[in-house]
């Protein structure tokens, strides 16, 4: 609920937050980024070959669509090894990303991958449009909070980790800022949002503590996929165990914020409807709602991890169960899902308690001071 006369200007806080974020020094190293251009395949010719153990190659005619040589046509080779993970099968009309290198005698082009960003752009447009259309002002605030969270990860978390800051500390900082900005943007500056923020952060701290214990007790290496291996080749000095803990905490953040705001908002509505409710009554109501949320949210989180690890699940039929259950990658994925679910469960009593106390306290204070309040 919001006390009249004490309502804060949300725009000032948004501007203040943005100013702080963009004033943060970017500590990332000045690693040279390999240049790239875009092109479109104009013709494809298949050629059988046994060179370098390849089965087939594609002779391509590609028109350059960007850069200093835009409009020019070049001839390229695209080797197909027969491995679908590495092969880039092209056909006429497909747009591609071209890697560019200066070999001393001129620029040398090669096909890096298919251009796929266009699909993501239209999906983003549909998502943003629906979010604003259905959610109205709250949807717009939610969109702003998503943008700010992305800025936090790219302009704060990544540079801090690459600079050598402990990734667990860096991720907690990002979680605190992201949770606060999301809750106050969506819910306003009131006891409801403060309660949801406190409940979510307490749950995340508990999840972080549990993640650290799990990583060391299970002797997990922090290398749970090819991305970790690629990162190690570029930055072997990083703490990959800490990075995995950060991954677990960040993956839990969205679900925990959802649960915290749902419970806090429900308790707020209950008290607005009946202001004779005591702190105990509000807490019981919050717990009842939380129990209904737990079943679906925990199930959702488990399904997200299982869906993302479906190839790993299918692999279980081709390996001894004991070996499979103790694989580093399997234990990491299962631990992430369980820790996230535990955070959701523990978020319910944390948020129900903080919301019951804060909402009741500030409402009674407004009544004593004879100041009207609204949601």
C-alpha cells in the first residue's frame, strides 16, 4: 500500500539507477573481437571430396551485404564433415555471417554461420507487443526491468567477473539490484514491493549458500558443457566453481521474484479488503496461497531444466545408471534444478512473514496518523 504524500517519483529512481549503472567502470579486458560481415548465398554447388576426411563440400557464390566491399560477389568453400553439430548446410537465398581476416595480401572471407538474429528480432517484437498490450503500464515497467537486468549482466556482472571479482559476490550484487528495480517498478514504492524484495533476496541468499555447499561437497568442477570449455580456453584464470554457483543463483532469480510478488500482492489485497486482519491472519493466508504456488512453480523449474537437458536424459539409456547419476554434468544440472526448487519453497514463508509484518505495520501507522492509503 502507498501512503499519500509520501509516494516517490518512480522516474527519478529509474534515472538514478541508469546513471549509476552507466557510470560503472567497465573492467573487461580489451580482447580483440574478430570482425564479421553479412552476405547472402547466390548459388550452391555440391562437390564430393575425400580431403581432410570430409564427405562433401559446397562451392558457394556469396554476395557481401555489409562493410567496405558491400555489393561485391565472392567465391567460398563450405566443408561438410557429416557431423550435424558442426556442419552448416547452405542453400540459395540464405543469409550468412562472414568471418573476415587480413592475410597480408588482402581480406579473406569464410562462412562463420547462418544469420539467425532476424528470427529473434521478430520474436522479441511479438513478446514486447503482447507484454505492453496485456500488461498496460505494468507490462511496460516489466519490459523496462528486463532491459535493466540485461544491462546489469552485460555492464556489471560480466566485467566484474572478468576483472577478477568473485563471481558469487558479483552475482549477488546483480541479484540485489535486479530484484529491487523489478519489484519497485512493477509494484510501486510501497510495503508490498519491499516485502517481495526482502523475501526474494533472503531466498536467493539461502540458494547461494546451498549452492556453495553442494559444489564443494559433490566435488563438482564447474565444467558442465562446451561453453565452459571454450571460456576456459580464453580465461583459464576464472573461478569456474564460483561461476556455476552464480549460474544456479541467477537461474533461480526469476521464479523466486514471481513467487515473492504473488504472495506479497495477495497479502496486500487481503488487508485492503479486510483491515481487521492481524499479522498472524495475514501470515496464514499468505502461506495458504504459497502452498498452491509451490506445486506449479517447482514443477515448472524442474521441467525447464529437464527440457534444456533432454539430450542428456536420452543418453541415460546408453550408459550404466550408476555412472550416469555421478557424471559431473548430470549432478550439476540436477543440483541446479533442486536448489532452484528449494529456493521457491523457502521463499514462501520468508515472504509471507515479511509481507504480513510490513504491510500491517505501515497500514496501522497510516491509520494512526490519519493519512489515507491506497494500493
